[in-house]
């Protein structure tokens, strides 16, 4: 999937090492992902929360901002909100 932040070197990646992964595996993975941005390590059990906050969370905020803007436009359109 295309990722604009990765294309400009500002990606944010979180990795988790499996039971069979070695320290060298973790360092290599961090180095690879580090080439396109920042890298953090977390327990796999936290990945649902991480995904929700980093992926879906901002999208929900943008929807709320868009709804506020639409509401403001609608109020002005109906003549309910008058400026100056």
C-alpha cells in the first residue's frame, strides 16, 4: 500500500519479534524500517491498540473535523449563523 510518509522518510513503524526471532533479526528489521522513518518495538499483544491509535484514530478525528466544518457551512447556508 502506498505510504506518503514513508516516501519522504517520515514513516512510523512498530515491530515485534516473534519467539523464534533473534536479536540480529530485530536489528536487521529495525535497520530496514529505519531507512524510511522511525521504529519502535512493542509486545505483539499491543498491536491492536497501536493500529487503532495510529491508523484509525486520526481518520476518526478527520471525520469529526469535517463534520464540524459541514455543520458550520450548513448553519451559514441557512442564514442561522451570521458573521459581523
